[in-house]
C-alpha cells in the first residue's frame, strides 16, 4: 500500500511538473512572438473600430477601449500580450504614420494601395534617408495599414497620388486636413497616458461633421460648410484638451504639496528646502501626495539623501 501511494504521489508530481513546464513554454513562445503584417493589421482594424465608436480623444483611447482591444486581440491572434505592448505598438504606428504622411506630401512619392509600398526613385529615397534614417524602414516595408492609420489619426487616406476605390467608383474622398496636430517626435509618459485615459473615459465624444457631396461635385457653399465645421471641431477638441491638462495639473499642485509639507513634523531645514526643489517634478508631487503618514518623510529623506534612522528612535 505504501509503495502504491508513493507511486501515485510521484505520478502526480510528474504531471504537475509537466504542466508547469508547458505553461512556461507557452509564455516564452508568447514573449518571442513578433509583430507581423497580419497581426499589425488586426490591431489597426481594432483601433479603427474604437475610433469610429468615439472611444478616442486626441491621442488617447479610453480604458474601456484598451480593455476591449486587448481582449479582441487575444481572441483573434491567440496572443495574450499585455496592454503596454499594444500601447508601445500604437506609438510606433503613430510615428510611422507621421513619416509616411510627410513623404506622401512630397510630389516625388506615391502610395500603392494594393501592395502598401511607397514608390519613389532611388535618388529621392537616398535624399530623404539622409535627412531621417527612419525612412529606410518605410522604403523596405512600406505601410500596408496606411489607410487605417489615416482613420485613426483623423487624416484622409488619399493625397491624390494613388488610386482609391472611391475614385474608381466615382466617389469623392474626404478632403479634411489632419484634425489633430501630430508631432513627429511626440512621446508620452505611462502615468500621463493612464491619467488621460481616465479623463477620456468621462469626456463626451465629439460627433464628426461629415462633408456633404452632390454626385462628384460640390458647390462653394458646401466646401465652406465643411471648412467651418472642421474649424469648430478643432476648436472644441483644443478646449477639451486644455481642460483635461488643467484637471491633471490641479490634482498635484506645488502649493498643495508645500501645505502638506508644512503640516509635517521632524522635517529639518535641509530636507524642507530640498523637497521644495523636488516639487518642480509633477511625478514627485504625485508620489508625495499619494504617500501617507511617516512614509512621506521616509521618502523625502531618501530622495534628498538625508539619513532615515532618526525615524526609528
């Protein structure tokens, strides 16, 4: 009986080991998986869907949108990637979009919709690559999801130099300019992104103003209405953005932090003055405001290089 019990325990342990090994192998496969053209298109389509549903304001998707996209991405690709990895890809695609757009704004470049390749002579490519080495990647791989990126970043998917299906069918593609200013070197911190997601979650979405068309021609009045509508939308978006930034800054103001600092006991002059300088950083103000009790003083002394042993006495 004891040998049989020992055998069963050994068998259970072996199964458990194999199960754990299988999980580890799956995790390693997930981490080694790379972005392919097909996977990128799935992600881009998910973002377009959320933009069309109004779940994006300026450069930020709401938390609900990110949760939905992560779940759908896993369902469609089988890859259980963290939200941060998708957000990093989003930043890469935004950078790619800005580069491609800057190229297509030049008369020497055109976009092949069927292949996604950017077309230009070798001399033109060489000149642009000298100015920006990142253009080399666009020359090699093109931008197959440029159409989706135009929708994500409120940019029309045509510059008049490539064939669109709407043109072939006698339609009239949108002539809006970019609704959102996209900085070629724009970056955002993780904490700022999270805070903006909270604000976007509570913002009323902006209803896009669609241009009116009459067959293939529009009168001057129609064009004026479209331009006026675009200007009003840009003004509204700018006002909401300013309000959102003010809400973030108001949460952790320097004045509020100094008031809390004045309430604290056992803060010597060196730490006090160093803390005031430290409050120039919004991240530092946020951390200080989030800490409670003695932990604030411990943190300040650590940041200011002061000894913390006196707290234990």
